[in-house]
C-alpha cells in the first residue's frame, strides 16, 4: 500500500501539478474576495488549524445529537495539539462569535453556551473542499466534486473531522518550510502568498526565478487586512532568504519567485490534496454503506 509520502510524490510528479497549484491559489483568492472578513480571521496557520479543531468538534456533536459546541469544549480539544495558549484560543473563540462566524445555537433544552457555525461559514467550508476536490479531479479525472455537490451536507459532516485529524497529525502541515512559513504565520499572510503564486506568469518558460505580473506592493496588499508597510516587510523577509526578488529596482519592476519557494508551496498543497483525497474516499464509502443499510 502506498504511503502518504508516496501519494504526495505522485501528485508532485504529475505534469499538470504546477498549473493545479496555480489554480488552487486563484481559488483561495476567490473565496477571500467573496468573504474577506471570514478569510482574514482564518488567514494564519494557527487560526486555520484552530478553526478545523472547532469544526470537527461541531460535526462530532451533531452526529451525537447535540446542536453545537461550547467554548470549554473547544479549548479542551485544542490542548493536545499545542496550537496556542488557552488565552489566545479563548480570544479567538470570542472573536469569531463577535463577528458572526459562529452564533449561539437556538435549541431548547440544551446549554445556552453552545454555538454553531453560521451558514456563510459552512458555505465557505464547502467551497474550500470544492476547490481541492476539483483540483484532484483535474489530476485524475475523478468525479469527487460532482459527488460533493450531490451529497454535500452528509459528506461534509464526515469529511471535515477526518481531514482535521490528518492535518493536525501531519509533519509538513505542522512544521512549515521556511519560505512558506514567512507568509503563513502572519495575519493575512496566506492570502498574500496566494496572490504571489496566482500572479505567476504561467506563459513564461520554466526557470529558477519564475516571473510574476506583480510590480506593486500596494496592489499586492490591497483588500487584505495588512498595511503596505507590513506587506513590504514580509516581502523583504522573504527576499532576505532568497524566496523572491525584483527583476530590477524594488517596486519598479516585476517580482520573481524562486524555485524553492514554489516547491514549498506545491508540497504543502500536495500534502493537503493527499489528505483530502484519502478522507474523501473514506467519507464516500461510509456514506454508501449508510445508504445501503436497511432502516431500523
């Protein structure tokens, strides 16, 4: 049986994978543009993983017949993963409640502190999965995206906890490569990095320093929750380790991305895709088994 590393290597070796990674970045940006507040709240690696922990608890609760999750349950679930301090996690929970990313559960007979994801949050989650499943379909002509659209609600309830557990247990995801980490560990850095990848000139011939269409840090930062100064510092930090640079004078020429940076981005995306492919296969088998079982 192929290992996870084998499956990741197989994805990376696909002749179309660079185009797929470019398409993923563009898809993530479309979600960011459609729901900027939601995207900004989950734009760092820490918050992204914390959100997966919370969603997994929610789906587990629903399957157990409970209408939502509590603040205490979320904080307790985070502890084994050492993603943040308890105070940071509590502040995150309060923030998503304040901005309506989650809202109080309206269910009689249950504790008043239970919350559920807002419909827009679940829609964004479904779209996040759709982007990845569509990418997998492009690589192997599978029909995953169509299946998700057909059975979205039950599949998400099984799929998301499986993906969350695998993400939290994966070394590549938990210990990000250097260039990727510069962006993923700052507010809105994930979206900034996606803009760099989506800005690649895909018509240019393969080369170590791949040119982008990006010539302005101000344009790169526009619409994100970070200033031009903050974006400029992040770009400078990435340039200092050779992840990217300018063709000419900084801010007056095109940015290029190094092969190392592009490879790191590709590897993280391939890791996610392999995890999601495995989880989707399990989720669909469980869904098919459940539909085939006679009613009790």
